[in-house]
C-alpha cells in the first residue's frame, strides 16, 4: 500500500471522522480510525456502534490494498503537526509509516477484523433540508435534551415530518424546546436521534459547503450524505413522550418583557439562587415582574423588571437556569411568557415569530 | 454605617483584594472579605495568613464605623451584576444591605473578631523597580518553580539584591530559570517568596498604572505599595538551594538553533513522547539535531532540525516539556543550547542577550 495525499486533506478527513470515535470503554478497537484502501479508493471510517462515518480521502496516489486500525489519539495529534504540504503513507508489516518533510512517524496499527462495516441506509423516506435552516433548528432545541444517557427516550432530539412541516423537539422532563419549519415533503414519519448523533448532525452541517443536505431514514438508520462523507446514525429504539400534552392551549396571564432586561435580572438573582435553593420567585403584577430569591445561609435578593402584562396577577417559581437557557436561544428583543397558574407549565416564545416555543415547568412555591 | 460608592470602584477593589482570598480550608473566615469602615475611611482587606491586601475604597460618602466579613464567593459575583453606576451600602444588624438601581441584596455578614490585622512592613531595605521590567523578569522565571506546596524551598521565586543587580531565580529541581537586571540599589539581601505570593506580585503589577513600584523587606515580610493598595507578603522561612552550583562554567558542545524550528520539532516528537516515556533523545551532529522518541505501544518518531554546532557531537535525552517551557519564555529568533556531556545540566539562553538563562537536567539515556 502506498498513498500520497495533501496533509490538509488528510487532516480534514481525520477531523470529520473523529466526531464518531468511540470512547475507549465501548470497545478498544473503536477508539481508533479504520483506514481502508480498496479499488483505488482510500476511506477513513469511525464508529461508536451508534453513529458511523465513512469519509473518502482524495489522494494524488493510491496503490495496493489494506485494511487496518490506527490509534485515535495519536493520529489526531499527528496530522496537526506534519511539517510538509504533502504526506506519504505506506505499510511495513503492521507499522504505518507516515513521512512528511524530514519527519517520519512509525505507528503500530491494529488488525481491523473486529471493526464493523459502515453501511448507509439505502432505501426509505428521503427529504432535503436547507442546511442553514436545519442548523438553526437544531441549535434552538438541542440544549433542552436530557444529558443523562440512561434516560434513553429523552437523551436526544425527536424529528417529526407532518403535513409539509419538519418539527424538532427536545425535553429533559423539566423543560421542552420545539422548532418547526416548512419543508417540501408530504410523507409522515418520526424518529428519535440520540444527543451524540445530534452532535454528529451538527458536525456534518458545520463541515458542509453545500446549501442543502439529504436525509434518508429507513426505519432503523438515518443517513446524511454530503460531498465525500457518509454519516450513518442508528435511531434510538425508545418512545419519545407525547410532548403535545404539556403544551398549554389557553393562558390566564401573558407577559411581554425585554429579553435583555430579564436576562440581566436573572443574573442578579442567580447570585443568591445558585447558593442552595436554585429557585426564584416571580411576582407578576401590573407593569412589573419582581424576582426574589433567598438563601438561608447567605441572604436574599429582590429585583424588578418592567413588563407589559395581560390577564391575572401571578406568583410562580422557577429554576432560573431553565429560564436563562431559554433566553439564550431566543433572538428577538422582546419575549412572551404565557402562564396558566403557579403549578402549570409556562410557555415562552419570541414575540411575533411562530414555529419556535419553549415550555418550562414551575417549582413548588416555598 | 452608610457608604455611597461608584459600582466600578467597588468592583475594582473587590477584584484586586480577591487575589489574596484564602481557600475555605485554611480558616473559614478568611474565605471572606473584611469590610472596615473607620475614621472616614473604607478599607477592603483579604488574607490567607501568608499574603494580605488592604485596599482603600474611594467612596463619595462614608459615615459611621463598622468591621465585618462578607462571604467571598457571593460578593465577587454580586459586584459584577449590580445594575446602576452608584451603589449604596448600609448595615441592618448583621445584614449588609447593598442597593443599586432597583436591585436590593441583603447579605448575612460574619463577625470580624478572628480576622487578623493587615500590617505592612514599616522599616527595612527599600528599593524601587520599573514595573514593566519586573513584570518581564517574573514572567520569565515563575514557570520553573515547583508547583508542589510541600516543597517549601522550591515552591516560589528567590529574590537576590547584589552589586546593583536584582536577580530572580526559580527551580523545581529538574530545571531552573534565572533573570537579572540592573537596579539602583547598593544593598545586599535576598528572600524567598512563595508561588502564591508571586502570583499576588503579578496581580499588583498588572493592576498598577504607575511606572515604578516600591518594594520593602523587613526580614520577615515584603510590602508592595501602589496607589490605594498595600500588599503584604510573608517571606518563606526555608532556604533556597545554592543554585550557582548547577550552572555549568564551561561547555563542550554549543548549538545555535531557530526557536521556531525547535518548537515545531518538539511538538511533533511529543505526539509519541507524551504516550509513556516523556523522553526525547537529541542526537547532535554537524549541522543537524535529530530528535527521536519511542513508545513501546504506539511506535516511534524521528525528526530533524537544522543547527549550527560548535564542539563535540553529543547524544542526550530530555523531558521535551521542559525544553518547550523554556522556548516559550524566550523571545529571540535564535537560541543557544550549551552542553557539557549527556549527564550534565544543559544551559539554554537567548542568543546575544545576557541576564536570562535556563538550566534543564537531562534524563538518563534509555
């Protein structure tokens, strides 16, 4: 086997593939990159058994055949420090010789027998999405997903195709984020992608220069195809909860408030709230929303924000981080907070923009 | 007690004093800021028993007297989020009321009985140093000090006044850094400041707008005085080793090499060296220095750097991080490496600049 490739192309493909590298704990061999040289093609593959990446490396010269695994940590560092524009790869027994300028690395490889094949979804529902639109939708909801990998049905983002709409939903049980946009597709389907797969989706979207991406779902796997990279993700085999149930249909109190003012007020009350209670009381009256937090050890804080209110006065408490997280993902100057009562979920959305909404569960008043 | 102060001045003085805050483990009360209002002055003080800071706060209105301690974590966060330009402080029993705009914090204070007085050195040897010069000297040597607080005689920087020279020396036993500059002072003295005190010195130098700083040493304490801030540091009661002993007097091999080339070569060999051995062999021949590192599990790397060599060929091994650390603290394009043999300390210094030198101990060749 002999390969001559630009150092930049080798580095780019290693970087793209690195996102699906498994932690060593999964299976040691999967903490490495599969190098596959076959029929004049050079592929770099990674998989953590849930997500797989198969990147085609564009090389000036490819000869021979080979299939071996390179330790992940070493090769990622190594491609960043190669001194010359051109790098040559060759095999001496099980040693990969990497030469660039006057530098020679000899890296011990591992046999590829136990490395699974990466096979993209080949049939199923296919739809195209504008990349910048999809990037924004993902960014607006992903933070609300449960971080705990053991909560399999919440540790991800739910995708729903319904009546020419693509809807993404994420929730950790305490808050929920929903983003929806029109797309040209009349099929009805839904699937759940894990948070790790979603980060891979973000990685693919970040690294693509094309305007749209093709998504294919075959009932078991989702494939994303761009340029020289195929990314295959297994959907999560768990049921996403019936999220529509927690979105209130009518409200008794509506508040319009400057996003920046509320953000700054939250920062002030969080000085105290972060010391124990993690709870802030919102006292909503005519023209004013008072934020109050107390800590038995440190003291208390009272802060006021000017608001426009419709409907009833209300006292309700939240974990301030959940409100702050929502505000970070809204871009309008003003936001709308819609309440039913002090024990029902609160809906927050940008003012005068539809398709994006957030639900935050209140905390019991102390 | 009532104080009216600009929020900016309050925040600045809290920030300056925060650097001498003790970790909670030392003594709980010292994890707080002492607020002292007395004779129309408002002082904010901190100490970890080794370093003390006494900052005078310039306030528009100061009335009454008080002495109490405010929890450190809370007050540091709080001063960053106060909404108005002006902040008012008052006491209600043991509660400090902090009002700014429409925000009110009520913070439970602690009694100040156990908080020690901060008393600056009042007599002893006094010298003035140019602040930018001292900043540079400290920056050039501090990295070489031992990080381990239990190595009391090496966990700091040694100051030496000798024949109109100020010399700073730091060493962790494996490497040594020395910086020396002329100052106008004919006295002879020396003292050792701990790494923590040295960081406080850096902090003081960073926060001063004046051109020079006055250093006073009374045999037990070092005081730095600038504007409204007095910083007092206890010197370390331990003997700094006789560092002159490890600085070679004659050399058998001298290498001049581009700092950038050697830095990049080190980055390459460290890909392998960081995987176990932490050792790089330097093979010095006519015009070339070859860097070689091997890892039993991962493989090996061979790299070459062009050099100008005088004297004998040499093979010697180092921990590459120690060489990298030195290169990061030299600014000249070329550096000089001076060797005796493969078991003696190596001296590295900038080319054609005197007063700054580094010593690195070699590793036994494998």
